[in-house]
């Protein structure tokens, strides 16, 4: 019984770690994407040039 509980706790731990990693990654990406228009305007870039910079 205790082996199963230990495995369950370990699985829960790893699941929480993966969820946290995805959440932090999503928040960082959303923050970066929301700033793109201001960065583009500050550098006087056209939408085409800024799109090429993001893809490169």
C-alpha cells in the first residue's frame, strides 16, 4: 500500500512541475507578444519586416 502511495505522490509532483513549466512559459510568451507592436513602432519597422524578424 505504501509503495502505491509513494508512486502516486511522485506522479503528482511531476504533474505539478509540468503544469508550472507550461504556465510560466505561456505567461512569458503572452507578455512578449503583447509588447511586439510597441517594439515594432519604437524601431520604425513595417509589419512585414517585424514578421520576418520573428521567423528568423
